[in-house]
């Protein structure tokens, strides 16, 4: 399993727009066989940092999702919404490998 950690720098005056964008992507990641762990908005911290976490069974499955999302109508709608709204200033993407209990690792 591979987990994608996305750290966003967002416009603090457009948090509601970012929230709408986040709600668009959660089911889309799941549509492509990913597991979305949620988006996390600023709270009692920097007002311009948000985070998303989602996992795929492998890096190759993540890469397939990235390619397929470029032609998926709902994904294109989400991309256009973000471009038009300009609420994402920048983002960084990191890939992490979770440490899980042995029972989980043996069944997956």
C-alpha cells in the first residue's frame, strides 16, 4: 500500500471553495479503487494549510488513477473548478508507506 500525502497552501479567504473541491475528489479517488482518508482544513493553526491523504494498493495503481483522471468527465470538472476558483496557491505531494499491524498486512 502507498499513501499520498498532499499538503496544500490555500487562499485563507476561499476555504469554502476548497472544501467544495475536496468533497468532489473524495468519491473520485474511491471510483478509481483508492481509499480516501479525508481532507483536513485549517483549525487552530496556520489558516492557509490543508492536507489530503489517500491510499492505493500500489504505486502503479496510483499512476493509473492519475492517467485515467485526465480523461474522466467528473475529474475534469473538479480540475476546472480549482483553476477557475484559484483557491489553491500551491501543493506538494509525498508518498508514504504505512506501518500496519501484522493481521492487516497478511490479508492485503
